C-alpha cells in the first residue's frame, strides 16, 4: 500500500472517527496511522491482538478496526472471532498481503466487512473507510428514528427485535452480527420480493462503495454473508429455507410461514 506521508493541507478533513490499527509490521502500522491521522481520524495502534483486546475491554470500541491477517501468536481471524464472541460489533476491515479468495471468504464469513490487499493505494483505503463509516452511521440513525410500534417485527416464524438487534426463529435466538441482522431485516421486511445483490452489498459497505473486483467482487461478498446467515438459522432449524437465491440478481425472503 502506498503510504508515503503527504501534504494534506488541501485535503478535506473529515469529522473525527476513531480507528484502531492492529498490525505487527511497525513501519506499516506507523505510516498508516500517520496518513489516517493527517486526514482527520483519531488513531489507536497496536502491534498484536491481545494488546488490542485488552484496550477494548478497558476503553470500549472504536468506530472501525483495521486488522492484519498474519500476526504471530494470535492471527487476525482469531482476533475477529474473539471480538464477535465478546459482542463487539465494530466494523472490521482486513488489511493483508494474502490475495487468495479463500482468505477473503474466511474473513467475510467471520464477520469482517471488507478485505483489502496492502498493495492498494492509500486513497482507495481512505475512500473505503469513509463509505463504510457513512453506511454504519446511516444504519445507526435509522434505528434511532424507528417508530416504536415497529420495534418488534414478525414475518412467519421470524421475530426481529430492532431496538436491540436480536433475531429469533421459532422463538430461538439466532446469534447474528449487526450486519447479518441488518441483511435479514432488509430481506424479511421485503418478503416475497427479489432483492438485488447491490442493495444487500450497500448494507455492508454503504451506498456507492465500489468493490475491488467490481460486480464479481460485491456478489461474492454478499454470497459469503448469506452463506453464514443461512448456516446460523440451520443450526437452529435444519429445514430452514426462507432465503432463496434468484441467480444473477440476488435473493428473496420467502413470504410463506416457514417450516
């Protein structure tokens, strides 16, 4: 990633959002922290997962975490799993030298919102961060202004408690991440209607985000999320089949009552 320090006097300074960087490469970590700080972010940087997790326990979650995949002792995917086990729903973006799609899919299935190669330029990373944060804030604002009468949503055997982002299938709670909950809510509230890959992708990244691999990239991203969501429902109900695929277009939530 092109991380040379730049003259930022003419760049737009964004409102201060808190970003945590977790990377064992000291030079990369410091350069990235400096560049992000220069464009207006408040930065916390750590060289390993355990130190970052200790800080989160004491100080609470930032607005985003940039996480290296290959770190000694505790890998990035292990850090992500620990975050989700502790109910930290902060958007996580993997920054890595690993380009194989198997790693990207594993990261997305683990609950990350993006997977960016370190070879990409800083301007691309900065734009992706901005869009993800914008999307996250938009969802927070929408939840804050929800009509109290719609705090609980029912569709067949599905019940969504929108005020606390909890989903239940046949009265059994499904352990969804915030992004997964938002996807289920979006699909179920449009039951029987076809929903585009792009619409579901925007829930994860924010409207206007452009995947590194274009249309192929965002479809693979959404498919990874849907695969994980389906599995979580099937862990509770092996006959779960409410999320149907419309090949080449997207998905729909069946408007039947469920099994």
